[in-house]
């Protein structure tokens, strides 16, 4: 599950590992998702350690869920806090390449390093969980999971709407690949903006 909309999401700012609290809309998104999260009946709930995911996991009824720093959002370096429309206007090619995972802004984390740390975390949690696992994370984390386990590069994945779920089935014992069962589902309309 992606955390609910934050104040920075509403302002179209890149957050990375900085933080912004959930907006009123974000709190409402998460509250609407809570019955769905309950219906999924996960045996374990985990979360990124950043405030927006901690706020989300508490609102869905799992404030005691363990956190994993490896599930943090991509570190966006010098682009942290920048507004997406401004970046797209100033650096359209770099922004498109960054969304595709082929460009790294100054002092930012590379896509390959990010993808690896997220994959390592997910593999470890799955290996140590008997049953369904719910991870409350960030849009970039979900894109990294789709790249690693579904072979869907970030340029081919539409933005993940805040307060929605993506469901993967790791039926294979090796956990190298997964099946996509649902994407961007929840009680909110999907965000189809390409400028995420």
C-alpha cells in the first residue's frame, strides 16, 4: 500500500526521504482504505520508517507494525523538495530519464541501488512471513518492486495513487518473480498523471 496523500504530494513536490504529514485528503484516503486492508487479512504488516508511512499504518489500525529503513523512498538528492512542474519545464529530458531510472540527480540515490535495497527487504520479509504480508510504503518502492519482481521498468509503470494497493503473488518458492494480481486499487480514483 502506498501512504496517503501528503501536503507535499498536493503541492507536487518530490519528497524522497524528507517528510511531509498527510493532507486532509490523505487521511481520508487512508481511512477509506482501512476496511480493505482489514479484508486482506495480512498475517504481518510492515512499513517504511518515514513519518508519512508511520501515520498511514497507524490509521489502518497497525501502529505497532515494525519498520524497515530499506523500504524508505528513493533519496532524490538535490531534487528533494522541488516541484515536479518546474523540473519538467526546466529539465524535461532529465526528468523523463529520472522517471525511467536512467538518470540520477546530484547527491541522489541511483535507481539500481534503490531497487536492490528494496528487493533485499521484500525478499527477507517474505521469507520470514507465513502468509500474506502488507507493506505500507512509497510510490517509488512500489515501482522498484514491479521492476524487480515483474520485470516492469519504471518507465512502463503508471504512477501509484496515494492510498491504494498493489498486490503481488509470490507463489514461486524462489521468490525471484511474482504475478501481478492488482495495481492501484482502493477506494480512490487512480492518478493517471504522468508527472508523478
